């Protein structure tokens, strides 16, 4: 296989990976943020204190985090088929990527929100702020740099998950590495795939670091 053919395959694989990671990141950011906020609000002493709800939600999150992604990928095949109508391809891979990443990001959100000083929240309550205002203008705003840093870590984890999705026909760079680099012994494809993944991760980390620094010095 010539390098021009390798680069052509690499371009397609990179586009598929970027699509999977992009959509999964968006869904994970929304779902993980909601779950993380609920974990904080429903805890003992929270603004919506409901220990039973918190316990159930925490159990669901812990179960989601405890399953290795490759097992989760296979375990929710019926759910994936029900959602997108197939279990092969980039669209199908988005489902397990999102399901696997939401619990991970939810715990990061929870930890970030718990770092917000309690006196800041208490002052907001004393000034008559509503729960929505406290969440949006106090908790999330104060924790924003930590949330961005956590989302950066989550995106990098999703990139790794997306490579594993290639083992079951999920498409992207992982699928390229398996089908050509491993099964067909195309060494140059494997090398190119590894380099592309490293560059992808480095770019994500750099962007995340820049955003965190800017937000931290506002």
C-alpha cells in the first residue's frame, strides 16, 4: 500500500472519528452536566435534598463507570439497535460512546461543583437568589474552569473509546487500525493511525488548557 493510499484512508478515518467524538462529546456534556448537578442538589444538605433519589442516581452512575467500555459496547447492542436501527458504523458507535462517557463526566461535574465554597452559595441564598440562579450563576460559573478541564479529560477518554469501537465495526481510526494495520499487516497504516490519534489528543488537550487558563484569569 502506498502512502497516498494510506493518507486517503487516514482522512476518511479521521473524519469518522471526529464525527463520533464531536456528537458524543455534545451529548455527554449535556447529560453529564445534568446528572452531576442532580447528584449535588439531591445530596444531604443540597438545595433539593433527596437522599433516596441521590442514592439511586449514584448507583446508576457507579454501575456505568464500573463497566469496561468494550463490555458496555456489546452489552447495550439491543439498545443501540433500537436507537439508530443498526449496530455497525459511526452513528451506532455514538450510542455506547455517550452511554459510557456520561457517568464519567457526571462524577467530574459533581467533584467540580463541590469545590465551590459553601459560603458563596450561602451568601446567594441570603440575598434571595432562586435555585436556578444559584445553579447557573453561582455553582456553574464558579466551577467553569474545572468543568472545562474535566470535559477535556472526558473528550480524550471518548477518543480512546472510539478507537475501541473500531473492533466491532464502529468506523474511524480504530477500525482502520484493526482492519488494515492488524488484520492485513499494513505496518504503515498502523503507524499513521497511532500518529493521528496522538495528534488529535494533543490538539484537544492544548485547546482545553488554553480555555482553562483564560477562564481562570477572568
